[in-house]
C-alpha cells in the first residue's frame, strides 16, 4: 500500500517537473513587442536602433513570431479600380 502511494507520488512529481520544464521553455521562446516604435508617418518604415530604416513587415518578423500575408482591402481595391 505504501509502495503504491510512493510510486504514484513519484509519477506526479515527475509530471509536475515536466510541465514546469515545458512552461520555462515556452516562456523562453516568447517574443513580445513592447514600447514605442519610431515609424515614418509617410512610408511606414521602422527606424532600427542602428539608425537604419526597415519595412514594418521585416521588423515585426524579426521581433516576433508573426508572419505576414498580403491582400488588398476593399478601399484600396476601389481606389485602384477608379484609377486614382
């Protein structure tokens, strides 16, 4: 009886330690954008720490786990259709 309880406790502790390892790894891998981003009001490029400017998509991909897909919103599509 005592041996079974000890075995069950050992399994529970091992599971707990495994979950803790997984959570620590996940926390280590988290990338979060925070703070202010210096962005050009005209072309929307981001100023990097070294003073160079880069496309917003490039910056976000480098500083997060986000990826981009591109499309055309209805307003821009209508503007393109009107030849403006």
